[in-house]
C-alpha cells in the first residue's frame, strides 16, 4: 500500500500538467507561493488541509481526486490481464496451437 503523500504528489503533478499549468500558474490560482508548490511536489513540504483545499479549488478537482490511487487499479487490471493471458496460453497448448 502506498503512502497518501506519495499518491497526492503524483496526482498533483499529473493533474497540473494535464491542465497545462506550470507550478507558478498553479501557485497564482491557489494563492500560494511558487516555492510552496515546488516544495510540495518534491516532497520537501507537507501541505496543510487548507493548502490542499486551495490546490483542489485551483485545479478544479475534488479533494478526493488528489488522493485517489490509480496505481492500485492499474496493478489490479494488469493482474487480471496476466491471468487472462495464462488461460489463453493454456487453451492454445491444449488445442495443439490450432487456430
């Protein structure tokens, strides 16, 4: 299980970039200093709840989206795909590679 801080940082960067914002632009929208955004994204600072709310509003996303762990979904999906691939291989072997 990943730390909430890691998930937050990853999502913050991804959403900011997806919206075409620089750290300076986000800082202006959130009424924070560019240094604060840089420090948060690099993990040097932990944001307060107030700061998280400001960032959420500036990015126009719900706070919970900043903490949603997409990697767990991808890992689960990859595991499903791996299992499906194994089943397909076994079917092909059982049929003598008939197609």
